[in-house]
C-alpha cells in the first residue's frame, strides 16, 4: 500500500509539473498530444509560428485549453515576433531618443494592442537593460539607452502603455544584460562589477519597475559574482529569492529567459536547470521547441516536487500565471493610426550628429544593405530612395558585401556627386565587407553621408570623418523612410544621443 501511495503521489506531482512550464514548438501545427500530456501553464509564440495564419493558430490553442497563457516578444524594432500583416514599430532606443515619454507610452499601447489582436496575453517587453557596454552583442538598440534613469522612465512609460491595452508587460532581463560582452544565447556572460555599481546602474530600472507595481520580470542567464559567485541569476536563490523577493519586495511573476540558450544549455542539463530555476524562485520556465527536452523537464520537475521544490510552489506559480492573463483594455488603433504613430516615432528617433541638410537628390547615389529575413525583411535605403529623396538613384549590396560588390559600388560612386551609405552593426558585429567598402569610398574624396541603421555609433569605425552622419536606431521601413526624409529636408531631425559614450 505504501508503494502504491508513493506511485500515486509521484503521478500527481508529475501532473502538476506543467504549472511551471511555458513551452514552444516549431511551425504552425499545434502539438496537441504534447500539450495534453504536459498541460503547461503557457506557450510562447515565435515568428515561425506566426507566418500564414497567426490568429488561427491562437484560436486552435485556445480551443485546446482556454486557460493557456500565450506569450509573445513584441518589443518593437528587431525583436518583434508578430510581424505579418501588422505595422512594425521602431526599436526601444529610437523611442528613447525622441525624449518623449508620452510617445513611448503610446507605442507601448499600440504594441500591446497588437498582442491582444493576435489573441495573446503577455508582451515580453520592455527591455530594462542599461546598455552601458557599446560592444554588447545582443542588447544595443533593444535598450532605452545608457542612462539608468532614462531607461527606467522610458521603460515604465512603455509598460504603462502595454497595460492600457489589457496585455501584460514583462520587464527584462533581471538583474541586467547591458554590460555584457558575451551573448547569453551562445554562452554564460559574467559581469564583474561591485555591488554599489550594480545598484546605481543595472538594478536601478528594475527597482523602479518593482516600486511601480509592475506584474512580471524575466531573468538573465548571467553570472554576477557580487550577487552570487556561483550561480547565474536564473538559477540563484540569492538573486531571485534574497534580492528580488525579499530586499526589493517584488510580488509579481518571475519568468526565466529561454532555457535553451547557450548560457544554460552548455553548462546544465535541461531538467536539472529547470528544477534549479524553480527552486531559486522562478515561477515560469521558458522552454525551447523539442518534445524530448520538454518531456525531460516535465519528468524532472515532477520528481522534484515535494523534495527540492516545496509543493506549495505549485499553487504560487499558478496564481501568478493567472495574474498575467489579458484583461479588458482599450485599443483605439486601426492600421492608419498605427502607421502614423510608427512614422512619428521613427522621425523623432533620428539623430543628426553633423553635416549640412538637406541634400539634393539629383546626383546622389544611395547604397543600401540587404539585411535578410531573420528579423523580418524590410526595404533598404536604396529601395526607398527614389520615393523619398527625389532624383537619387539606389544600389543594393549584401550586408557583408563581396569584393565584386564593393568594386561595383565604387564604380557607381565615381559617377555620382555625393554618396549616401547605409551601415549596419548589431548582432554578429560589424561585417568586414562594409569596412572594405567604406575605405574605398573615402579614397574617392566625394561628399559622403552615412546612415547608421543598427547601433548608432558606427562613426567610431569609419576610416575618416564623413560629410554628414545620421543614426536611426533600427532598419524598420519607417526608420529607413525617416532617414531619407531627413536627408531630403522633409523635417528636421531632433533625436537625442542616448547610446552612451562620445557620439
């Protein structure tokens, strides 16, 4: 009888393990059998799930389990999962460069309304990381900037907007991903800063977020020796329990970042990492697509309940997950309103560092970069130049131009009076082909205008001082248009430098 009771108890524990799990899957076919077996608290939806019939996919998930929590990354800028058929907004850094908290709140509101229109509950935004490392390989333009007070103000404005829509915002990545030189998608970053420095910079926006009563935070897979010399934040009782819950007084839900990222996967097994995260204080563990890993986590969490993980944590996690579900909100944005708001944000986010404006279109060659479809394909500067810089002609190159492309661009530039050059440095760093192109163009001695479409400080990599320099903080179509309009004199860019360091 005692053995039977143990087996029954284990069965109940395994059945309850899904309360801590947010799963994902590939493609647009709902994995019905897996979801019925695991009974997760939620599903996170990625761009690959939301291509042909995103609203239909959500309806199928809701029909399977109406209580399922549905999460999506809708930050604006490059990290926007729901892309097809919706207006694509500029990045957080572009919003912050506007200096307009009201604008930031309206964009957060509109993005929250996109989440609600999809039928999801949670917007995994805003990013509260303070981008103090200019060579950060993963944050950059996703951040509201290098000043912690500005990040806090703009992040809270964005979150207030999301809440107006009825969706739930999630601040990320606690306790801060802005001073890393390693992408946690690839390996485990380490931030060696004293506690006082962490308090003044990294932790400041999160404290303001907690004080404002915001509902949820996402953890960072980063080692902070001043906070816990042994465990990355996601797996640290000292950081999640001691610092966040006890000292900062956070009462909302704690979500992990994707547990398949290299910072966790390369150092811990999937099941073991999930158990350690929940034991440390996480309520919801975000999991990669892959049935084998999901079932392993489910099994291991079930084994841990009543042992490493107190049984009362199940109800705690369920209660916090329920609090993240969408509520009634107001969504007054149609397509025209969203398009106008996105363009306003793009224009206000353009920084004009120097150089005479406007420039004539006649005699101007515009060199565009094809950035691919990883974050949603957009028209290039060359594609839109004939429309917004009248009389100019465009030529497209790959993001990492070949020798032949560089030679073709230089030959075209010889016949132009001036050249407008796209630059792009974000994930993957600065491409060698771009640097080779710049060197050849400077040798021509022509007037050169550079437009930074990624991180705004490409100026520090140029082989000389160009005639003019603009930064858009992103390559969404509205931002490409805003750059060309600024060059043409359609408006005067007033964006503020928020990236940090010397512009």
